[in-house]
C-alpha cells in the first residue's frame, strides 16, 4: 500500500471517530465540495442589498484591488532655522543659573587672559568699571562674593532676564572702547557693532505665504492647489514599474520644478490617506477610491516653481501646521497631522 493511501485511510478513520463531536454546520463547512456554480451564486447574492443597508456594496468575494488607485505623495518641509523664543519662566531660570554659577566658581582673573597695559586690557577694565566691578556681563548688579550673595533669585515681574534687555547689554559690551592708539575712546569715536537680524522678516510683515523666509522658528510644509481648487500635498499615481519613493521624487519635480535642492527622508511612508470608492445601485463601480502614501522630504535650498508644471497646479503655499488645518479639508488634515512637528 502506498504511503499516500495509508495516510488517507488514517485521516478518514480519525474523522469517523471524531464526527460525534463536530456539529452539523461545521461538518458541512469543512467537507463542502468546491463548486464553481455555488461560488458564483454566493457572489451574486452579495450584490443584493440587505434590509439594513442603505448603500450598495461590492461582492465580498470579489477582489478589491481594482477599486482603488494607488498614489504616492511628498510632504516637503522646511526645518526651523531659529530656536523658539523662551518663556518668561525659562528666561528667569537661565538668569538664575548664571548668578548661581558666579557664586560657585573661583573669581575671574583677567590677567590670565589680557596682558597688562595692552589695548585689550584697557578695554576690559573700562567695561569692568561700567558694570560696577562685576566680571559677568549680563547678570545685573549682583556681587557673588558679597554678603547678599544668597539673594540670587529674581522677583516676580523683574525685567532683568528679558531677552531684549540682555541683547542690548551684550551689544553695548561688544563695542570697542579703545582707539587704535591704545587710549580710551571718546563717546563719538565708539563704533556700534552690527546688530543681529530681526526674528520677524519682511515676509512675516507682509504675510507672504509663498516665501520660505517666514516663520523662521517653525516648520513649513509645501501644499499645492489643483485644477479643482483643492489644496493638497503633491501626489500622483504609482506606475507598476516604480516604487513609492521614486514616484514621490518624480511628482515633486513635475509639480514644483527642478530649482530646489531636496532630500527624501527614507523610503517608508509617514502618513496615508484612504478615500473609499463609490458604487452604483447595481453595485457596479462608479468611481474608484484612492490610497495615497506620503513620504517625507526636506528642502535645503531653492524655491518651488509651478511654471509649465505637468500636473495642472495653479498655486503653492508654505504653511505651518496651524495654517494647514485651515487650508486642507478636515479628513485630509486628520490623516497627516500626526507626522507634523509641534514646531
């Protein structure tokens, strides 16, 4: 007797012994013979609406692949260029840390850094006297080795730790108080140092949402307006011979031009959006659904240019997370919000 025959006989004997413990429904489901006509009948039955259904649905046994379009999109971001402004509590805390450091370290010995009777030594001694003989530049009139050194915390409402005040003090301290001849400079001979650029740019003042030099302490996201007037991230269908990241790179070039230095961060989607298909009353497909997979990208230089774009796009914006919530549809924003940084 062949091995296959012995195996089939053993399985049949085992099933006969265990038939009493199997209900009729399970037994009919396990041993139901395959029939093409029966399968077709089940598929046809699935087309009919049940009494509790209000919308037609496709057959449950049919393949769902043809009902969706697979698309790849790119969420292009510009990273923050500045740190955020500190809160008043953070300013007061760091100010206290500076005073505490003055109490714990050894006294500053300027002779280790400035040669005696040189221009740099004279410059330091002039500023040292202006600060009330305090070595630190921005801690106020606080004597770390005096009898009131313990009183190093700020009072509520004090402006000593204000960022603008500290900046002005540091700028004044950076001015050279000595002439080229090594003598103390007169007030009209002191040359002011170059001030740092303002955090608020011209694009912020005019609210130009197409420029990248705005909201320098926030992350900006590129969104485009399609021919239908809807705002979204650049996306396109994925051909059978492309991967998701390849389609995303092609879409970005087709939509915003080549005058950008960009980098796609990885090959794994960071968000996805599913739009369900629509069906007619007879459950025939009316409109395909969409499954859009978004990849993350960074822009290092350049600017978007929609001139002669191949996707029929009309406009573009660089927006923050809060601005995107107002611009995108509710479902669209809900699908991508979790990949967005708080700042």
